[in-house]
C-alpha cells in the first residue's frame, strides 16, 4: 500500500507476504499515517516522522513523489 501524506511525502508499506491487512490513519480528515500487518510481519509509518517500526519481513520505504505510480496517469 502507498501512503500519500499531505506534506508531499509518499511511503510504501508492506508485510512482505501475500497475507495481512493495511490501514490508513486519518486525523482531522487528512492522512496521518499507515500500518500493515499479517500478525507476524508489520510496518508502521506516520506522516509526521516517516517510517517507524518494522518487524519480520515487513517494510516501509519512502518513495520519490515525483515518480509516477499506479494511481498517476501520464500525459500522452
């Protein structure tokens, strides 16, 4: 899952497995962070501080917001 923070930063969160759930946290209607877990592998990030806790095969990576992603369409 990719978290797009109001400050312009993007973070990719994953459990590292095909299982699990991801949640986006909102504060006052704005994205404030995200969390992914499959019970063993986890990844946690907040928009205020970036990647926080990662356990097992979970991963949190800051993405380049200027790079195209799955939700951005090209111009031509």
